[in-house]
C-alpha cells in the first residue's frame, strides 16, 4: 500500500543516491581540474627554464643607439652599417652579450670604449648561432654603474623572407618595370637580423638613425626627417638623418628606402604631421585613410587625455608583408591591400 510516508522515504533515498552520484562526479571533476592546473604549472616552469637559457644576461642595459645603414638595391640587394650602443654596466663582468643573427661581422673591427673614449682591449668576439647571441669578451672586467660604448660594423643581405631588413618590389604601371624597395619587420625577434642589439622588449633605449641610399630614392624612419647631405664615400648616394627617438624597444624600430610618394593630411593637429606613403599609382586610393587617420589619432588623444608624443605619424603601404600591419612607433606599416580604398562614399 502506497502511503505518504513511503513516498517521502523513496524521495529521500533517490535524493541520497543522486547526491552521492553527483558528489562522486564533482570529486572527479575537481581532481581533473587540479591535475590540469598542476600540469600547466609544471609546463610553465619547464618553459621558463628553457627560455631563460635564451634570455640575455642582465649585466648591461642599453641607453642609446646610433645606427647608420647604407642600402644597396637592384645591383647588390644588401646593406652595410655601423651601430654604436651606449650602455650602462649593471653587474661586474668581462663579457658583453647581445643579439645578432644572419649578419656578417668583422670581429677585428668591434671596439669597446669607456665614457672617456679610452679603448678597452677586446679579447675575443664569438657567436652562439643556436641562441642568436654575440659575445664580446674583454681582457678586463667592466665596472658596475660605468657607461661604455660598443661599436660594431656589419653587413647583411636584403632577402625576400619578409623579416628583419628585407626587399620587396612592385611593377610600375607606366614603365612596366620592376621597382625595388627595402623595409623592416622586426616583431617579435628580428631586429637582430638588421643590426646587433639587445633585442628584448625590456631593453628600451633611444635611437638616432641615419640612412644612406642612392639618389632618386627616399627614406623614412620612426622619427621626423632632419636633413640630407651627400654621401662622402659615394657620389651617387645621399645620407638622410632623423631625429632621436624617445626610449623604445628594438622591435618597434622601423625604416624604409623606396621611390614611394606621400600624401599629407590637412590635420587640425599642427603638432603631428600625418602622411600616407605608397607607390605612385595607389596615391589616388588613400582618401579614406588620409581623412580617417588624423581623426582616430585625435580620438585616442582625447580618450586617454594624453598627447601623441611624436612629431609625425606615417602610414606606409608595403607590397609584401607577413602580417596585416605593424604598429611601429611613428611609422605604421601595412600590407597595401589593407590600406587602399577606391570609393569612400559607401563607408
């Protein structure tokens, strides 16, 4: 006979059974979560141990770079240059360790000097190709808190790998000839392919850049153009000098040599010059970008209540680019199909 007490008793039994069933499932889920978290922590620890072998020693901190680069297009597809790195010694050591890969370096021409410009003897210069490191060993110990100047001449090839300092091209519609350009793409770890440097984001420093190139071409970089002189060593070349940058990471450094033209915006912000830089036959397709860009810049200045710290913002449309765009400070680079817009009335 079914009574109310029997129903209540059956309900309690079902509840207890269900509770134990869910309890076991919850315990299993909990154990699974703990196991996954523990496994992730172990993996992070192992990865940190592995990556620490590839990170730079903290014995030196770069303060400023003077970078001079000569670009040879069409005939050689190579570049040559000299980088002078002013740095502070943080911990006593006899070895400077920085990044370099895919570059040709005359080890006998590497020079280290102190602030008084007294040359410090270099005992050896070696390379760890697996870790992309360059070691400059001195005959004496570097002193903490002292500043030193490391000068390294280098050469490299303008490859078509779309990383480091590389070559790109397009076909000119008027002449039907191939036009060459050289541009950079340093994120995340490829500034070291263009010049020896402390190529990790935490090592911020100022950059003073000079770009030498053949007459008839133009060059741009992160900072505003200052002046141009004839190249003392080559009558067919000129040297462009740019303002010194604020402290920034190496992956944000950018420069380009090309025959591109530019369109300058009529901006209300007189402090920031805004330009679109592209090949000549795309200049009539940049109206949308040249109108919207300064407005976007002004919007973010108002939103963050912070003025844009540079004197110019260039937007360069590149024929060959490994990603959609790169936020280089003062010189944003785009794959050109991402930038052009023929009809702005529909936007």
